[in-house]
C-alpha cells in the first residue's frame, strides 16, 4: 500500500478546511488537504445563503459569536488580498408585531455584547424607506450595517489557490476510510474514488474539517464523542432581472430551527430566497422537494412583497452540520493529542471561516513549534472578467488573447479565455461544475442549456481528455456515454 508522509493533514476541502490550509501555509511544514470530491467547495460550502452575518444571533460568549464577529471584520481585507467578490450591503431583521419587539431588542443586546458595530432598531416606516418592498406589516427592524454578501465559491477557491501556491498539497477524489493513532501521530487509510487504490497517509497532526462527516472522524480517535445532524436547507435562485428587488439582506426574527427564510441580493446580481431547516438522517440528501420550495416561497413573501418567483432559474439544497451542543467544536481533542477539530460548523460558518482558519492554524503551529516562512505570499489574483473591463481595456485584452473575445456562455457573458484560465490555473477545474464555480458558465438564465457542449470541448482540449471522460462533478456523473 502506497504511503505518503505529511506534518499535517486537513480532512475536508470546504471553506473552513481551505481557510485553515491557507493559514497553515504561512508556516514551514508539509501540509495536505484531503477531499473526497473532485474539487474544493463541493459540499456545504457550495450550497448556502452566501451571507456574511453581522453577529447578533449567536449567544454571547459562544464560539459562534466569537468567530462570527472576527470573521466579519476580516472579510474586507481578505477580499482585497485574494480577489474575490464581497459586498457590505447591510442587513435588516424584520419584526411584524409589537408583541415581538422584545425579541428584536434581545437580538440588539446580543449584538452589542458580541461587539457588532452600528446596530440600531428602526421603525417599520424607516425600514420601508430603506427597502420599499418590505412588507407593510413590519412594525420595526434591527439594522446591521456590517452585514454583507460574498461569493462562497470565490472565497473557497481563492483560499485554496493561495494555500496551494504556498506549498499545501491537495489530494482530490480521496476518501478517508480509517484513522489510527500511532506513536508518532496518526495514520489515515484512504481510497481513491476513481481508481479504488488504497493508500496510507501519516501525519503528526490531523485537522478535522469534514463538515457533516466531522463526527465520524472525531469519534474514530476520541472517547469524547460528538454527534452531528445534517440539517437540510432548500433555496430558490432568481434571475438577475429580480436582483434589485431588495438591496439589503432581509431576515425575519429567528426561531428555534434557525434564522428563517431570508431574501437577499447576491454579489453577482441575482436574488436568493431560503433556506428551510429540516433535519435528515442521510448526509447526502441534497435533493429539493415540492414542500420545501413551497415553504421558501410562502415564507419569503411574509417579509418582502411581490417576490417575482416567476423568475426562478434554479433551486438547490445544502446541508448544515448541526452539532448537539449547538455551537462550533473547535480545538485539540482532549484525549487525542495532535487531532484538531473544526466541527459543527453551521451558520455562521461561512462568515467565521477566515477566523477559524487563523485560530486552528495557530494552534497547530504552537503545538508543532514550526516557524513562519520568510517567503510566504498572501496575495492571489482572480480570473480576468472581460465584461467588467472598460471598452479600451477589453479591446487590449482581446488583442493579446483573442479567446477572450469569443463568448461561450451567453447568459453570463463568459468567454473562452475565462474558461481556459479556470482550467489551467492553480488547482484548475477538472469538471463542468468546477468551471461553473470559477467563472459562472452555466449559472445564468438557461442553466447551461446552450453552452455545455462548447465548454466540454474546451475542458477536453485543455486537460487532454476524451469527451467520454468529462463529468459534471465526481466520477459517475459522466456527460456522455459513447459516440455514434
């Protein structure tokens, strides 16, 4: 059985795992991210609300409160360093009854204790001045100017690319089957999902960032068990024609199952509504349901009038990793030295990821005694978007590389040059979903109905693949089965 040796292995290539990888890349150690899918951002990180929460929901003193506020503060600078889309658009939590105002005031007090800046309780009329489509029944709202929206794909991929450029290795389609403690640390037995090949990774330190499966790996090495429930959330995504229906992220007062259904613009100009909150046993249950989507639509219009659901272009579902303690589980396991958890990372996990990454990496560095690298580079440049350049700059780009003048995806205006960059760059896409997450090919009104064949041709050419080998995502999702 093949053996690979590392100082640290991170299980999971979602936003938290990639944030930890990027922060660990600052230090002089050999690190690897192990991901069972073909790409980063293939689980919870790809299917969420894309919200940068202000931090007024979490219980003061909890890990959720701490890392939410820290992550929110880090996001703007990080977006500048790593070149991903982020906007501080602010948020409103709506109250529909005078009797519910104490709940709004409780959120305000929580937020103040958590250190959320600029919070204010405003009247229903003030809320409607800010957002004309807010319901007439709103009597008050909590305004949080520090709330924001982000591209979860862009954030995760940027973290991963920067980590890789700084020496972190990534092993995709690699599933961890078993973890064993050894005298020198840990052995991780893995299986390649394409070839079936088994291998052993040895590591002094293991970081568990495995999302809904984090309890499985924690419980392999620790007697102090944790339990994660997969909590499904369903969403509707609307066309860009609806993108200006609201400008802030609109919440309703939260209930025991979460923050309820929100309505928000996205950084790419769409409108997003959701999620539901349904606990499921199957940790792969990302199907949408008629009942779930019906709930999204019926609840969304309670807070926002005339949501144009006729403009829905797709629906999707994601799973949140809810731990029984109702808080993040972060740190070194008490009875498993060198095994570090980043588990139970549900909302506000996307917001918290940069802060969690820094904290866990510092724990590993302190434990190992490694020193920072002298040549670490914390900057990364994203893919050039010709349709965002002015006329002169776009013309110059096309003169330099005519592929940027050939539009492949009409809905999103994505060029051949952008798709080539998505495939050829650091940790480049190997599947159609990988391309979609990097340049939004196929994310528009026709949902890849027009551009898929041409995109497959480009991917096959750039990767030296046969068309029969091209998958939507992981092996088993091949797009064609043969030729006539």
